[in-house]
């Protein structure tokens, strides 16, 4: 690698390039196929490459965020705890379609409390405000507007 190429990138971050807005739309139930788990993994990969990542949960995809999931009787590993690291990857735009929740007899209290710690406003690490919720319940029209703002839309 020539010196010019080496100097154009940081040793501690991915190659610099244009930041794109990615939205991952999760439409399927969390278990019974690999779509839900793969959607989460792909979203985390996008965030690791410093893209502007948002995630939407619609239709049966809202069940992915349901609290208290137990997959023991299914004989499969429960991956839903991984949703808890989204804030650590700077994924702070998570949308749940209100109509999908209501059609399935769910409300926001049935969802996992995904939170992230605010960045300190001063150099004092102990000066953190309260954690903030990541999940925002939106109606289908608002979600459609958010989808229109994206550069890349991936459905799972």
C-alpha cells in the first residue's frame, strides 16, 4: 500500500465515504425464520460502518420487540437480547408502527425498554443525564414519510 493510500484513512475507523441513510424494515415475527435475526445483524453491521441507521417494526415484526420472549420450547436460541446493544452502536432511531401494535393487541408497555445513555455534556463522565428510550411509536403516515427520507431501504 502506498503512503498516499494509507494517509487517506484512519487506522481506527472504516474507510471514509459518503454517509447514507439506511432503514431496515422488520415485517416478520421473531422466530420461525432467520429474517428477524439477520435483519438485526445487518443493521448492526451498517451502524459499525458509521452509516445513518434507522429500524422500523411493522406487521408481525412488532413481535420482535415484545418483552419476555421465551424460546426454550422452540429449541432455538433467543437472539432478542441483542436489541439491547443498538444504542451502543449509535442506532437511536427505532420506529414501531402504531397500527401494527394495535392490530396485534399490543401497546408500548409490551415492548422491551430499549435505552441508551446520553453523552455527557461536560468532560465529567459522572455528569450523565437519564437514559433515553430508543423506541418511538409512530402512525403509518409518519412512518411512510420517514421511509421516503431514506437512501436505502431493506426489508426483512
